[in-house]
């Protein structure tokens, strides 16, 4: 696969994830303004709904993909040394993966 194809794939992933993040934010904000859960149990019940849980899980994954593509582009543009670039990619990738696992673990324990 050519370098241009990788750039196009990253661009498309960034745009798709941005659209999902915006849609989730708007729909969730609208729901919470209209029907704000008033107690911990109500919040937990709302998040335990399978559709809300799935949508929130996809939100977390979209956020991680969006962050990875953005940070990857910055590192590729501003870190010329290949060894340092690879090391940064490893640290950033592991950090994002850890945050994603932690977030999904919390979400699916509801």
C-alpha cells in the first residue's frame, strides 16, 4: 500500500470518528438536558441500557482513533529522528490502549 493510501485512510478515519463524536455529543447532551437522571441509580440505569452502553463504547473507541490519528500526524511532522519517533509511537499507543481498556472496563461493569 502506498504512503498516499495510508494518509487517505487516516484522513477518512479522522473524519468518520469526528462525525460520530459530534453526533454522540449532540444526542447525549440533548437527552441529558431534557431528561437528566437525578440520582446515581438513575445514571447507572441509563448507562446500563444496552444501546446507550454500546453507543458510549463506540464513542470511547472513536475518541481513541481520533486522538491516535491526530497525535500520529503531529509526531510524523515534527519528530524527524526515526528512533525517537518509533519510541513516541510506542508510548502513545500503549497509553491510548491503556486508557481505552480502562474506560471500557468501567463502562461494561455498569
